[in-house]
């Protein structure tokens, strides 16, 4: 899933190891980390923190896979215990980046959180989050997460992101339109509505090939049985075809009066945009797209110079500046490695670079995300 994110205010501290999110909320731990930093030089604090607890890190968010729970034949829910620095007050509907070490390489993707914010798992104090993943034929990581990841596996995490969220308090009347794995962010919203006791008037139209393909099917059915305010309609597309939103009046006569959250295939979302725009209520429609970012047209590559380290390396147009630096032995700052967290931002001193997602050229004096940027001719980074 490809997405773009807002930039952050930058300074020279960005060239150092990133600070863990949440340090200001845990001053005692933060002070201890500073002491450990001093007494372990020239070794890194993480070398010692990891020995004490693999979830402790001063440079990145980590998590441990606690359980893997099958949802359907081709989907599963991962229960993850985040390490120090993770914020549990995310908004229902947001997603996180997850990195998994497979065959010696960190592979990253974004997945919607399906858990409710600030929720606790079980009777103990251990707090967890969940993501629910559908294995895709072309998705190496999704298949591995569903079929191959073992409980106890340590993963890297990027902080929750996204604007496809449910407000608090929730609107008095809601329409959820979901299809396939598009139900995942809405599942967090539904669980949050239950926890907040805010299920008032909710209509949920969900499409799946067959009943056995409905993720969270048993939970949704129970929710509909227990709460009169939640009305679920499941459309089995193999027998009844896809939902035609142009005929929405037949299923939800008052859809124009509802705040609507929609997530699913691009064809469904495109039709939703057309139908809501034609009705003059586009502001009532909230969309989340699961889309793989298209690669930008190829550039020319060049020689990358790492100013303070004095090292240089030749890199082609498809190699990120981060990968180029690490291949040259430069200790590059990093976080999510997928263009989300901004931990890898460095000043561009000279030359031009190119965003691998959009093709946009960046000029000297700008600050660039090295994990998603490549050389566009010879260039120099301040590291």
C-alpha cells in the first residue's frame, strides 16, 4: 500500500539516530537511556538494551508477534505487543508500517490497525495491537505474514498514520461500505464504537466472494445480534454480483443523510465518488484506498558523496540513497524504510535527487527522505 505523508520540521539532529516517540511521556526511562548512552560508548545503547529486552530500542519502534489467528482461508490477524515508545492513543481507522526480516532483508508494508485504541488484551496489563492481513498472490510479505510468521517474531513498526478515522463522538448515523480486506480499518471503528458505547444508527454494507471469505464474519454477526443499532448486509459477489452504488436507494434509502466511510477495490471507491458528487454531498464521503505506489519513470543515477564521512559510491536510478550509503559502509539514519516516519531525512548539499514514488526532483539545500530518494546525477549528502 503506497501513501504519502506530511513533512516535519528538520534540523541537524535528523542526521543522528532518531529519538523514540513518546520519550516526553516517560522521562524516567528517557533519562536512563541517556546514562546508558554515555557509559556504553563507543558501543551503541541498543546493543545492551536488546540483551535486556528485544523490544527496547532507542532508534526504532519494535514489536513482538504474540499470536497469529486465522480469519479466513487466506487471511489472518496478528496480535502484536509493541515495545517502548508506541502510542496506544491512535485513532480508529489508522494504519501502521510493519517491517519483517525475511531472508536477511527487511521488508515493509502498511496495514490497517484492527484493534481499538487504548484497548487491553486479556485480563493482564499487557497492551497489544492487531493488524489483519489478507494474503495476496503478488504480495510476498502478506503471504509470509499469513502463512509463515511465528509467534515470538520481532518486527519493526512505524507509528500510526492516516486520515481515514472515526471522530469522537461518532456521527448519529453512519454508513460503512466495505469489500474484501477493505473491512480492516472499519473493524477498528466498529470495535471502538462498541467500547465507547456509541453504536447508534449504523448500516454496514460488506461485499465478499462467499460467506466463507468474510473476514471477522462471526464477530460481525454477533455484533448485529447484540446491537439493534448495527445493521449488517453481506453481499456474496459470486452469486449476486458486485454492489451497484447507483442503486443504493434500494438498500439504504437515507444514505444521503449519513456520514459514510468506504474502503475496498478502486472500482467501488471510484463509483462512490461519482455517486456522492452527483448528489452534492461529497463532503459526507470518507475514502481509504489500498494502492501500491507506482514507480516513477527512471532517472539517470550518479555518484553519491557522503560529505562528512568522505565516502562515495556509484548508484543507479533505482537504488535509494539509504541503500547506497549502507553499501558504502555509511551508518545511515533509518526508521520505517518506507517513506513514513521521516527518521532518515538528511540535508542535500549539492546535486539533484529524485523521489522514487513521484519522480519529483529535489534541489540543493532541501532535506530528503533517503529511503525513498535516488540520485539524479552526482549529489552530496550531509552525513
